[in-house]
C-alpha cells in the first residue's frame, strides 16, 4: 500500500506545481495592464494645438513682414510719403510672433504635466494638486487674454485686406498704363492727413503700373496672413479646451487612479481565490 501511494503523491505535487506556475504566468500577464504606457503620457491634444499655433504664427509673421514692406514701398516710391506707424505695426507683428512661440510651448508643457501617469506622479499630494489647479487656471486666463489680443490683430489684418482689395479693384478698372489713363486716390489722402496736395494722389503711366504691381503682391500677402491669423485663433481655442480638460483631470485624477488600483487589487484577489480554494 505504501508503494502504491508514493507515486500518486508525486503526481499531486507535480499537478500543484503546474497550477502554481500557470497562475504565476497569468499574474505576470495581467500585471502590465495597470502599468502606464509611454503613449499614455503624450499630450496629443496639446501637440495638435501647438502645431496649429506654430504654423499659423510662422506664416503670419513671414507674410505680414512682406506685406508691410510692399505697403511701405508703395508709399515711398509712388506717393513720396513716409508712414512711421506702419513700421511700428510691422515690429509689433514680429514681437507678437516670438511671444506666441514661447507661450504655446509653455502651454504644451502644462498639458504634458497633466497627462496620463505623469499627472499622477507630479500632482500626487493635495498641495501639488492645488498648485496644479491654480497654475492651470492662471494659464487658462492668460490664454483667454491672448486670444482677445489676437482678435484685435485679426481685425487689423482684415482692415488691411479690405483696403488692398479695394485698391486691386480700382487697378482692374484701368484699361492701360498710359499717360492719359490715370487713377485718382484723393479719397485716401484723408487717412494720411494730406488734404492740400492733390497731385501726389493722382497716378498715371509708370507710377500707376508700379502701384498696381505692389498692390497685387501686398494683397496676396495679406490674404495669406488672414488665414494664418485664423489658424492662430483656432490653436488658442484648442489650447483653452485642453486647459479646461486638464483642470478637471488634476482635480479628479487622483480619485481615478485610486479606483484603478482598487480594481487591479480585486482582479488579483479573484485570480488567487481558486488557488487558495484548492489548497
């Protein structure tokens, strides 16, 4: 009887070890489910907003620089006038573009800190979560103010596009660039404070041709900058949506992580329950 029992006990040990090895392998395959992946830490929404904003700002700065240069060349060569406020407008466009590049990068960093497992590590304690909520709300307010500022820039660009479209239509009415075919622009002298000299605002021949060529090039630049400014406004709206979502994630993200940990523990206990039952 003893000899017949020994092989059977060895079979029990082998089956138990096989079950334990299977359970351990199952636990190893389940464990990575709760681990954060590197893809989950990427702020895709903020990166999309960053791409839209940077492309819009770069195109806006380049096109407006060329457009203002064409407008200044119009005034200097055709009308012998010097408008200093256009130089200030050109400088303000460049400064705004540089500031927007830096500001969009900061907004992307804020979005990265509030994404995935990075949020759970950075904003773990209640003080860190409070600071994250305050900083996110501050950047949301700044983004809203910057959006209003770019709405003002958009209004200026629309005005310049409107004026150049009118000038382009006026140039289209000229049959030929001869001495007899002239274009009277005395109406625009009011905007420059030149009400006495009317001869400077009457263009004929080669001067009219040069004016129309510069108007055509400036009009194309302003139209492209119009769509570029729309892209910047769209990117800022996208950033405000991301910041609002990040504020909610920082506020309730710790609760979600605790629920995930509880769920993982429950799944682990359920996997171990059959093993304890058979033991």
